[in-house]
C-alpha cells in the first residue's frame, strides 16, 4: 500500500480575525479549528502528519500535543514556502502527501479519503480538491482541459471574463506525489505583487512538465469553507452545529429547535432524549436515554442518568443520577454527585457535594462541601456554612434527616440519622441520631409595644 503523509498549514497570523488568539485556535463548536482538522485527517490511514506553525507555535503545540510533528515557519512567505518547511522530514520518502489548511474545520474524513482515492486511481502527480461555489468571486478558478484534467488554476484577479464564469474553485487542499511536490517547489517564484511563494503555482509547474493533474470535486461546498475572519467563523459554527445536531437526531434524539441548540462534538446523547431550545451541551457530557434537557439549560462535562429532567439550569463537571429533577434555575457546580431520584429545586446551588438517592433540596438553598444521605429533606433557605474565611469544612447530613427551613449548618458538623433540625436554627454542634435540635432564641411577645413605637415616631 502507498504510504501517505500530511502537511497541515497552520502558520498564518490571521490578522483579519483581529484577535490575540492564534487563528487556528479559534473554536468552532467548542473545539479549536486546527483540532477539527487533525481529528478528521487522522481518521485516514496516514504514516506521518507534519504541522507547519508560526506565531503562537507554543500554544498550538500545547493544544494538539504529540499527535503530529511540528516545523516552525519563521517567516510567513506564502503557502508554497510553508510547505517547503516540511522538506527535511519528507523529501526522501515515496508516497502521497496531502496538504490541508488548519483553518478549514468542516472538511470531513470521508472527503479526505475520497481525495486520496481519486488521486491514486487516476495516477495523477497532483490532485486538487475542488467545489462548485454559488458565488465564486475571489476564488481561484480551476480550468480543465477536454479530458477533464486540470490545465491550470487562475486567481480571480488574473482570470478572463470567460474564466470568471467558471464556478469550480480551488479549495486549497491538494494531494501530491511526494517527490514531485518538493521538486516542483524548488521552481516556484515569488515574482508577484505580494512577493510570496504560492502553492497553487506548483500545479502549473507539474502540468508544464507534462504530468497529469486531476481534480476531485466535492459535492458539499460548505465543507470547504476557510475561516479568515469572524464572519466566516460564525458561518463555520452554524454549519458545524447543524451537522452535529443532524447526527444526533438521526440517532434518535429529539431536538425541538436545532437552530437554537448548541451541542459540542464530543457529547454523547442516547436515544429518546429530548432537548429544548436554548440548551448548551458541552465538553465530554453524556446524556442517558429518555432524559429531558432545557429549555435554556447549560450542561458541561456531566454524566446525566436516564429519565432525568434538567430545566433552565446550569450543571458543570458533575455526575447526575437516574430520574433526577433539577430546576428551574438551579446551579450544579463542579464535583457534585447527585444520586438517583433526587430533587434539586429552583434557586438551589450545589457545590462539591454528594446527595444520595431520594433526597430533596427543593428551593433557595446552598449545599457546598457536604455529604447528604438518602431520604433527606432539606428545607427552603438552608445553607451549609462551609467557609470560615480561610478553610473549607464538611457538613454531613445522614439518612432520613429533616432540615427545617432557614437553617444554617456551621461546618464541620454532622446531623445524625433520622434527626430533625427546627426551622430557623443555626447548628454549630453535632446532632445525635433521632434527635430534635432547636438552635434559636426563645420567642418573646411584647404586647402593645408596636403602638408605643408608632407614638414615639409621631412625636
């Protein structure tokens, strides 16, 4: 089998993005553009991937890690010059080299595979990935001869009126015979307005040597979108989101309004989940079967069990069990462990706490750094007072306990199994099992006192 290599062009500064973020690290659907490209190209059997980096190289390497080799292009002198930077690593190898752009996050592994196969089956020395553009203005036109082979690529500004009527464009993705590529690059000139070495010039050089250049037409123009500014970034985001949502719906997920649902690519969603509008499901989240998310809910890096409902709430970096009810307007903060059949009601915040099965925290409470047992009822307005200004402490509420409304549990403290805490109590000491703890001042009524106060105010 022919060896396959890949050169990823990721050295451009991206000045049109007007950003301090390196262009190829701008996210599309929560994942950097370059990461999308690397993930897709890795799905094609490759022997080696070389990524050309420039400004921001350290950040790119940090993001992508050891998934490829890196070469730094110290001066940005054009795409042809960028490809030349891989010469020392690849020049002596036989096989096929694909050149891809780090700012084309929408091209799929299927398209890359089709390009390889077309290139190898036609026996061409170079193959251009092309697309039919609805509006080809600004793109290089692919000029074919009578045999359907590529005669040349003409940039828009250099094209004749007839050539400008052609809507087949160069996408900037190519396959080359590896040896032919580096030989042709030596002949590329920078005699142009920008003083740069352009990779498309290689096509003309190969053709002038009498070698075959073919074109592989992709049926999906949207895939080939290159992201050069924030407008294109938003377009790529929309296309990627539509693709992700469509895949989930085909797999049995109900998405009420796909145009207003935001799901990142690493999310796993099982059948018969219903997702309402305005929901964001991000990171490595998994939503189990028959659950309901939304409307207007954010779930990030969470495992959500079966038949669980999360409405108008935020959950992050936590595990949520089966048949749990969360919301509306609840906040599940990192390291929460919510057991089966738990209820977390409106305006409840849970942080770094475990809540065992069938317990309820129904409204207006803060549960932080706590271990809550099963069948516990936490009354409205309860706070686990976990922070003394310097250190965090644990509150333990054992099984079957009942915490009355407006209670403060001053950690470290344990509420014993089956105990009751009276409403309005501030608990500073452990409560034994099966006890009632009352920690509030005795009520005193001073009859007629309100009238005296009113009379003083009048005076």
